[in-house]
């Protein structure tokens, strides 16, 4: 049976690792926060990232940002020196394409294949095993990864060569930020003018303004029972992570000479929200506060 090492057991990595254990893979898991290690049922806890990497066939990371990924693989006690020569590495974190390519190149020198495989679908997708994987790397590497990814997700896309998965993910999240800010703005306008947010949401969902943020991740409290907005904006996808992704979009735009006026505005809105409202550790749909302070509790 394929053995899998998994590092980074936060909001996303924890449920993803749990689904792999449920699917029957032999797992060794590690996080800097010990209680998260114990939370992955059916997996052996590792004492360090190196311990999780030692002897495994496949090694997966799900970390916050590029500096964490670079440190994990290429840092002083990085796992690049621990992994088996024929190991397959899958980094599911959302990071800058440059770091993804740099780490993949350094591992390739040692004979290790690395894929960038950022995900979409949120914490619900991680828990339900319905994530979308957006993969950059070789087709042969993706073929090896498929049985692992299928145990955690419902859709797998090959975006192109190393780093391409991260570029596609950055484009997607920039669009999501624009849609979430626009949805919050439209709901606040309607409510200010006497409309019920649930009625307005239903009308727009069935009209041309319908979009994922409005339809399944509604930012107004109590419009949807299981939304982050209905639980005080806790958990979910943190505003800090969205501002990180919008920073990646800006970097990618600058490197390629692309104009991203809507993405730049979204980045400023979410950054203002994080700093002004102290909302960095809340779900990103709390951007609704900027437009309608009354939803803040
Ligand atoms: P999180 O902050 O909940 O989890 C990250 C985990 O990594 C933490 O538990 C932390 O302790 C651990 N960690 C950091 N450095 C480590 C190291 N050197 N060794 C071991 N563990 C380490 O973040 P998350 O929400 O799970 O997101 C992870 C990645 O997935 C991010 O890149 C994010 O942008 C992306 N993402 C998140 C969502 C979402 O809805 N939360 C959706 C899609 C993509």
C-alpha cells in the first residue's frame, strides 16, 4: 500500500489528511500544533516534518504561504534531503508560482517529482472530499498522483507545466475576491433601501447577478444556514489568506505586465478590512462589514 506523509493539518490539511486515512492510505502526519496531529483519525503522528517525510512514497504539504513551503523543503533541515529518490511530492498550498517552480527544480535535481496542486472548494470541500485540484507539473507526475487526489477531491485539472497550477489558482481567487466584494456591496445597497437580504439574494441568484459568493457563500448573516456569515464569520477562508492571494495576483500581474484594476481594488478593500476592522483571522466574507457595519456582532 502507498505510504503518505502529510504536513500542515490546518483548516484544509486536517480534513484532507483524514480523507486519505479513510481511503486506506498508510499515513504519517505532522503539524507545528500538536493537537492537530491527534485530530487526524487513522493516521500515525510524526515527531517532525522530517519524520513524516522519511521512507514515504508520496509527500503532501498544505501550508500557508511560499516561505513556509520553501522552508519545509529547502530550509536548513529541509525534507529535500530526507525524501526517497523516487518519492512524489504534491504541494497543495496556494503560493507564488516562482517559489513553486524553484522548489520543484531543486527536487528534480535529486530525482524527486513535484507537482503544484492548489485547491478550490473551501473547508466544506476539504471535509466532503469534493475539492478541485488545479495541477502544474508533468503529465506522468499527475498520473501517479491521481489515486491520491481522487481520495480528496472530485475534479482534477492539469493547468500546464510546473507553476501553472498556482497561476490558475491566483486568477480564480482574484475573481472570487472581486465577486465577494461586489456581492457584499449589492446586498448592502438593497438593505439600505429597505429590502430583505434573503429576498434580494434569491432574486439575484436567479437573475444575471448570480455567482458563487452570492449563491453558496452568502456574506449576509442568516441568509444561509451553514455559511461563515451565519456563525459570526468564524473558520472558513481567512481574510489574511485572501489578502495573501491578492498579493500573489498583483505580483503575477507585475511580472507579466498585466493590468488588474479590479484585483488591485479588491486587494485594497480586503487589506483595509483586515487592518481597520482587525478581521484578518475571520472568514473573508466578513468584507460585508465594510459596507454594512450593522452585520458586525
Ligand atoms: P491554516 O492556517 O488553517 O493551516 C496551515 C497549517 O500549517 C497550520 O496548522 C500551521 O500550524 C501549519 N504549519 C505552518 N508551517 C508549518 C511547518 N513548517 N511545519 C508543519 N506545519 C506547519 O490554513 P488553511 O486554511 O488550511 O490553508 C492552507 C493553504 O490552503 C493556504 O495556502 C491557503 O491559501 C489554501 N487554501 C485555503 C482554503 C480555505 O478555505 N481555508 C481554500 C483553498 C486554499
